[in-house]
C-alpha cells in the first residue's frame, strides 16, 4: 500500500495484517482476537450514547510481520526494551531486489557493490505473494551464511526479508539469526510490498512494543520514499 503525505513523500506499508486464526509459521498457534469489553456491554458503564471497545489478543510473539532482537537467540542479548531506536526507526534503507533469480539461497554476491553501512537492508524475494497459502511454508528463499557475514562485516544496521524465514529452516544451526543477532543487528521477517521500494532513497521504520525479557514482537514496518 502506498500513500502520499502532505510533504509529497510516499509512505509504503511493509507489514501483513494480523487477523484472528491466521497462521504465520507452522507449529505456532494462530492469534485469538476477541472482545474483552464489547461496545454493547460498555453501554452499561457510561452515559447514554457513550460506548467503547476494549479488545483482547492472545498470540505468540512470532506473529505477522515481526522483529527479532538479540534476546530471541541469546540470553545475554538486548531484549525489546533495550533496543535503541537508532536501530529501529528513521534508518536510511536499501532494498536488494532478487525476485526472479530462481535460486532459494541468496548469497553474498547479491549484496556486492551495495553500500549497507548503518542502513536497513531489505531483501525483496517476492515470496510474500504466497502469504496465507500452503506454498508459503515450503521452499522459501533465505540468506546464506556468507551473505549475513558480509552484511555484518559491512556494518548493516538491520536486515529484513519478505520470506518465511531469513534462514533455511532445514539448517537447525540457524546461521543467519545466530550471526546477525550476535552482532546486535535486528531482523524483520514476513515483510511484504517490497516491490514498491526503490533500491535506495527511502527511510525505514520497524518499532516493536517495548517489552522487558521478550525477544520478538510484531511491528508496523513501513518506509518513507524521499
């Protein structure tokens, strides 16, 4: 979704909508979204014509488009409450468009010649086209060990991808998560609409709720195209 603001900049929503019953990752429960206090029930507490809705949601942290902090992987890593905003908001962004390349494994060559220092690096694979389908869970694109080592060594500030997982889920060592999060580089997974972004010339935002002793949480990820 693209929206123009009053300054002429374009806002691009890069997040999936969280809905009751949806599955983000096989084996994890779907969110339960319901009323805690319905509008009808609230009328008993307020003056005539006044009503409110208070919702309730029960979900695991890895739901929808979400950000991983180092605590997700490492007990001594920064949790959501400790992440500096400088790693989450108003980041200069670059988008690496690899859609149509054919290979699942995205290696370091995809980032050759791309200036990633202190930037949010977003990897557009096009896999979001399969969101809410069975195909989404099988054969997704991922970053290889040498790719994330290159991003770490080049000083990337944050890495995002529009895929099921930044890692090959058959590799139980999870090298992308392990390398990036050990270096203090947050990860955003299950993004969408990256096809709307240019290779550069935008600012990126992905700020989760500030929760103590929590490693992952959904975000409203978006970009401002300058």
